[in-house]
């Protein structure tokens, strides 16, 4: 495997191999892991800003001893009319080993991977409303730390599923790992046309006996098509709090990709409560991205 | 000690220990010091821009072999409504060892240190009008290079003392090191309500027989409350030049935290003259910040 | 040699020595070259944006194990009224070994080199319409890879020669290496007042039997003095395509400093065709900049 643009490229065995790699990186001294990809270079091309994801990739690359360059896209030739293909081939000629790309258009990274072939790796750090495979990987890895057998879990994903590449990659990943009990819940306008997940009728059906609850960020800029009134009452109808979390199992874990709108999709009591694994997700993000870089780039 | 948000956290012994550490770093090969904190990471969160201070911290961290990440705050979730606490805990979950924070609100870093406890170090790179402890450290270290016994010195600090965190940390540091002969001079509106320093009546009283003269930058955006006319004649009344410098001792040193307004608070002849140690301050800034990072982060 | 602000500082022997150094870097493992300048620091001060050139220098420095800091000029004191001289001396006091400067005013780097003397190296990454010596070096190195003896070549350079520092450095470099058969072609308004190159009457005279064809980027912001109509028909009169390239030798190579305006100064068929060495130029840029850094900074 040379590129990762869609989590569906991976089968269960490959996913589990990446999880084991992350386990190994976690227990290896940084001074040791810094030798693993020393002398290799990763370049980040973020056409959409995300300091959080960029930092996570930077730390993941540095942990393996890689050089890391984040391009200032706002000032690059890419914004002055140069095509993405020319930008990519130019940077590739500088001998970068990996391109970590975030882009507002679906499938940009798949196209980039096709252009570059085996010359350099492309990693998708989010494409439009389609995929965010490294977020999917870290979510799955976090669930695995707490819940072992994926096929026996009930997972509830609540929020704007339709526009969420986070949800897209997670639903696909759960399906690959044999889970047939993934539920999604949102206003009808924010549900995807097709999905391997089951659609819940209400919060109670989604949350009841859930082992894992994943709350999605409301991205106000992406959901212009729904009523302001629905947004105003979002927490009452689609938010997680101490009351409705009781429908889930006692040992259910609560996840959120961040950054959170506290009091909107999730109450502070739950976000900071004992069932929350939100900061573990962040920590695991660095580990999983290191694992992926190592998998794609080690000789 | 885990954090440094206020120079008053340090006693004389601790200050002298930091100075000795800086001495040691100065005389040790960079290829050697790069092993001291290899594998550790510092993140800079500058909510106020300062390329100069940021560079100084970056070089200080790299000199010890640390990875250094400067967050693009303008594009971060912190600016999109995420609370500073959530931003900090998120970055902390990525396993940063130190957070170097510059913020326009007083006491932000003290609060951050309280939140993080012993999970990671917080270093204050300037908070509002309160403290800039690493600037204080480098100023004291520079004085020590030239003047040894702090208790025997007359120090004059001239300019906008009230809004200057540089002056705040320096006055405190001198007091801790046993100096009772620190004088400040400014228009009444720019003097602090309370201080351990003595207030001079005029330039002559402040400068006469001084061993150390510290000129502060006029920050026009911060001093809206004083008359334009006072600003227009600033150099005549509060500026240092070859004439009034003669009131000080022959071997007095002249300091300025930079960047300078030449011809306003200081004349070019003095800034570039034989008594100026302004560029030594810059060099010492990197050394003292390395010393501090080592003190806070070495196992 | 301590600085490089103008390719005319170098004689043929020195140029060939730099080419040999680049050859050596190309065939040496990165884990080895990373030891060559470990512990040294380069700072980039780009007063004009160029992500491409900045990346190239960053990768070149990292390949030799250097620390690399790119200053955020837009937020630096330099933009708040501090003089370039004060900015430079401040950064120099932080013990940077090299300053890589891009500036819109001609001769800025020569002045900077004069100020710094032997305290630190200055490398010109482009000054106004004057010189871009590292681009000249990589262009010459690329020609040398394909064409060996410079004195026997016909070289055609086409486009806005007058405002092109790329052309300036290349014409000078070819002259130093003994080439007397360098031709330039452009509308009269875009020809330089004096040059060592020959002026062609038309595309045919420029291209006929050429061994090397260099197409320059049309920088619309720089050529306000020529008619819009000339620009509209640029490709017809001054563009390279499969038809007029036939006038050149069968084994002629085609060069462009990038980023390209496809369909304007060069057709896509030629840019992506078998004679194009445009991506080799990019790759060689990193190598030549490494060679230069090593030449200027190794003890």
C-alpha cells in the first residue's frame, strides 16, 4: 500500500496491523522511534485550515524522525492559478516522501494518488464531505482500547452525518471490522442517501444499550439548508447530556472528534465526565498517524 | 518547579542557578546540547504576535534538541470559539512537554499552569501588562555579565513602566537579587500604582551615577491616555542620548528590550555606541530560554 | 566566500566546484549528509512570498542537518517600522549562521552582506529585477547534466528578460562559463538596456539550432507598461509549442523556472513533453542550494 485516501482501501487484517503498530510506537522510546523514518520528508498541503489535525500529523512525523514542512497554501502558487497537479509534481520533484492533503473537494486525494503513482505517498487529511480516514483509524483504535470485539458492539453516531467525513470513515471502518450494529441519528436533511449504518427514529433508539456514543460537531457553515429553529433547539433534540446518556450502557464510552461546541452537541458534564474518551482520541491520533506513516514509508 | 509564569516564583538561589545553567549552555557544543532534551516537544501559542520572541524560543528549544511547533493561532479552533482550556487540553493530549504562551490578558499563563498541573510546563512569553519573566531573566543575566554584585548597583528604568511587562519582571527580579536602588522615570500617567522601585523626579535624578540604564519601547497603541504633545516631545523629555547619558557612570551599560524606536526613546548614537549591550540581550535571550527549558523539562 | 548575492561573484572554477558538491550530495545518503551542518541554523526572510523557493531552501538546509526558521515577515517588527538593519542584527545576535533573503528591492542582499561582514552568511533568494543566483546555479547545473561543454551551446532565453532576475543570473552564469552564444528574445519593451547576450529578431532566429531553450514566466503584475493586446497574443508571438520547438536541435532541452502559465509562455504539450527538464530543475534546486549552504558554512 502506497496511499491512504479512503478507509475502505483497508481490510480487517490491515486495520488490525495498523493498530498493533500504534501499540508498538506507544511503548517505544521516542529517541528510538526517531530513527525509524529519519531522513524522510512529509509535506502538508492543507487547502482547508485545521491547526489541530496539522499539529497531529506534524508530531506523528517528528516522532518517527521525519522532516515536516507545512506549506503556506494561502501564499503558494497553488492559489495563484497553478494547477494542483503542477504544484504536486513540483513538490514531488523536491523529493518529498509523503503528501498530507486536506481539501474541500471530494476525491482530490484519490486523484493525487493516481497522478503520483509510486513516486510518493498521498495521505488524506479530509476531503470535502467524503472521507477522513486517519480520524476513522484513531476512532477505531480508541474503541479497541476499551471494547475489544467490534462485532459485539452497538455504536451510536449522532449529528450531521451527511456532511461529516468523520462519520463517513468511521461507519466504513466499523463495517470492515464486522460491526452490523452501527446506528446513526440526525434530522432527515442531515442523513446520508446511502449508508451501511442503521437509521434510528429518535435519540432513545440510537442510544439505548449503546457501547459507544460518537457525537459530531455541528458545522454551522455546512448546514445552511436546515432551519435556524432546528439549530436553536439542537441540544434538546440531538445533544448528549447526563440524562439521555443513561439510556446507553453503564460502561459506554463517549467520543467527539473536536473541537466541541459545548452545550450544543454535547454538555460539558458529559464532555468532561468519566465516560468521555475525547482526549484519548487526540492522543491516539498522533499514534495512529505515526503508525500509518511508518506503514506507508518504511522500506 | 514545573511552570514559569511570574519571575516572583523564583528566589535568588534559583535565579543564580538558571544563570549558571546558561553559562554552561554557552560553553557547550551545540551538537552536545542537542542531546539534552531530544525527543521532547515545545508548542508556542502566541495570541499576540512577536516574531522576535518566537524565534528566540524556537532557537532555544532546538539548541536542546527539542521539536518545536508554533501554532497558527489566527487559524486555530481557539479563534473559532473553542475555549483556551479546551485548546490546551487538546494539545496536551498530543503529548507536548511545554506550552510557551503569549497573551494579551494578564494572568492567563498562571491559569493555564493551574489547569495543567504537572502534566506539562507552561512558560509565560508575556501576559498583558503584567509579566514577561524570560525577558526579565535575560536582562538580569546581561547585567550580571557586566556588573556582578546586584546589591551595589544603581539601575534606571525609563519609559512607559505602567504598561510594560518587561519593566514589571525586571523590577521584581532586581528586588529578589537584593537591589534596593532601582529607579523608574516616566510621565505620571505611565507610572505604576505600586512598585518596589523608587520614583525619580526627572531624568537627571534617574540617570545620575547609574550603573545600568534600561530604556523601554514606546508602544503607541498602549498609551492612548497621554497627550499627543507629550509623545511628540518624548525624546526631549524621556529619551536617552549622548548628552544625558553622561550623568550616568562612565562604565554604565545601556539596555533596551527591542524593537527600538530610534530617535524616540533612544538615539542611534547611544543604541549603537560602546555602552550599548542591546544585541547581547538578544543573544542572552536564547541562552536563558534554553536554560529555563532545561530546568523545567529535564528528568 | 561568505555570501552569495550575485552569481558574478563566482568564476568558472568556483561554479564547477559547486556542481561537483551537488553531485556528491546527490549520491550520499541523507542520514550521512544530515551530519554535515548539524547544529547550524538558517533563517529565511522572505519579504516577497514564494512557497516554492522557500521549500527548496528548507529541504536543502534540512538535508544537511541544519535547523531552519522561516520568519513570518508579515507580522515581524520589520513590518512595524524596524529597519532591515536592526532586524538583521537582532536575528544575527540569536546566532543564525545564514540569512536567506528575498526582497523586492535590488541589491538589498549585497547591502546586508556588507553589514554582517563575516558574522553570518547572506544568500540572495531573489532581489527585485536584479539577481536570483541560486536559480541561475540550478539552471546551469541542469544544463550541465545534459550538455557538458557550455562553450559549444546555443542557448535561447525567451520572455520578459528585462524584469527577470532569473534571466539576469542565468545570462551572467553562461557568460562566466564561456558561452558566447546566448540569445534573448522579447518585445522591445521587455529587453534589458545592456546584456552580454545577443538579441534575436524573431522566435526563429532565437530558437534555430538551439541546444537549450529557457522560457520565462510572464508576471502580469510586473509588465504594466506593455499593451494588453501584446499579452493577449503572447503565446502566438513569444510562446513555445510543438511547432516552433522544431526549429531547435532534436535533442534540445526545454527549461522553465516555474510556476508555469500553461498555454501562455509554454504549451502543455511541450511542458510535459520528452524534451522538458522542468521538474529536473526543481529537483536540482534543492541539491544546488545544499551545495551552496555547505560551501558557505562548513568549517
